[in-house]
C-alpha cells in the first residue's frame, strides 16, 4: 500500500467517525509510521541543492543509538604485565639508617680478602662494598623468622653527601649508549632472576630494582641475591667520583617496609687495593685522633716528656755493660768505636762546663772579671 492510498483510507475513516476525543485517539492509533526504507534516500539524494535550499536526512534517536559506539573515544588501559610497574611513592630524601625490623633483616658478604684478583670485597670496618664494573656481587640475606609470602627485596642507590642527595643516581651517557636494554639508565641490576622488575618513582624519579624474596634452601639459613653495578664511581657525567649509598629494603607486596640495611659502594678497577688503602687511612686517622685527645687532656705532659730522656740517659751512662765478641778483628773494631764515643762524651762535658762558667747573668749584663772596668767608668 502506498503512502497516498493510506492517506485516502484514513481520510474516509475520519469522515465516518464522530469528531470526539475518543474518536481522535482511535484515529491516532491507526496511523502507522512509514518504514525506514521509505525515508532512506538513494546515494544521489543524500544531499540535494537547488541553489538556495538544501535538505539533510534526519534519523530518529533510536536508530542513532544503535549505530553510534559510546566506547569509541575511550582510551584502552595499559597492560601492566608488559611494562615496568610503578613503585609506591617514596620520600624526597630516603632514610639511610639501618633498621632490622620485626624479622631481623641482615646482610652478609663473602670474605674475599684484599687480593688484587678479587672482583668484589666488603669491609666490615668501613661498612663499604668494593666491586668492579658489571661484575656479579653476591649479597646474602638473613632473617630471624619466617616472613609472609610475596615479600620482595628492593635496591636503591642514593648519593651519600648532603649537597648531592637530592640528585638521582644514574649511569653515565657513555655506558647508557653502549647498552641496548630497556632499563639501561639503571645503575643497579639483579642478575640470574627473570622476575626482577625495574621501577622509577613518578615523583622523585629515583630508580630501583626489586626481586622476590626466596626462602632458604634445605640446610641453609641465607638467601643469596646477585647484584651488579653498571657504572664506575669515577665516570664523567654519572657519579663523577661522588660517593653513593645502596639501600636494601625488605618489603611486602604492597610496598610496606619491613626492614632496611644501608652500605656505601665503590665501583672501581681494583677493589682489593682500594679497600686496603681506605682501611689504612681510616686506622691512621683514628690513631691520630686518639693521640690528639691525650695531648689535650694532659697539658703538662710535654714538659715532663722533655725532662725524662735526659735523666734516663744520665743513668744509662753510669751503668757498665759487657759485650761478648767473637773474633779478634771484630773486637778491635768495636773497641775503637767505643773509645771514640768515650772521647766524644768527654769533649761534650768539657764544653758544658765552660758554658756554665761564662754564662751571662739573668739580667743580660756582661760579667765583670778581675782587671775589667764597668761601662759606667
């Protein structure tokens, strides 16, 4: 049925019905909307212009809702499994004091000595780790009791001195350009674990690396993690000879710190030699400080020390000692030396007597001898 035929039929029906409110409602219900295909124009009728008028196709809300995708402009969520996570917000100045915590968090290092061939060595005297560039350094973790599942160990590097502590510790540009890894700017790396994750704090930009804590194996009380430092302490554009500290923290999966340990790290070409040099310098400084304190505590000790050697020397000169010598020639040689020393002592004593006899009076005036006249005469 075409549109014109339907209109004629409706007009006939309206003439036969009485004009009332009920008849109008029945008439309205009989009117049916034309099919959508009738309103849909052909491609050439989509836009029609006749110089001044232009008709545009209008669709109802129902059809528009069915076609429009409401999620078209929503950005997809990033896949956190394929990218580095974001660690919990940290403070601007990290805490560097040791805190074993409830679980007795401790660190141990293998005793390797100070030989030139060692790649890493730890000084208990200085609480300082010496290691070579990109060489594996074993760190032993010891806990006092069982820890909850999912705990991690985080390693973070910070500068030791106050004037540099706000700066972020990164690798130098030279070593970064030679590395193709995604985390090539990180100084500290974890070796031997595929579960290590590298983080950069969104606020402070400090970098850290985490590794899950593994329970000790059967018959052992320690868990070993392997760290490596990817830049020398003397690298220009990086640490540039500025001392650094490495903070190792024991944390829960949510980022709650359970324990903390801190130690100084020096990355150099010869760890054994540098450790030995630093320990000797520290020992000398400590001994020098002790002697200075003793001198300050006893002001009169210097005068006493000066008078003691003379008295002890006089007492030793009065004593006679017997020396058994094997061989005539050696005896004659030692006898000549002794005779010469005796003669030298006699000359010194004679000079001392002359000085005492002709010593000037305390007032500084010239002494008068028999036959001399005074300056006033």
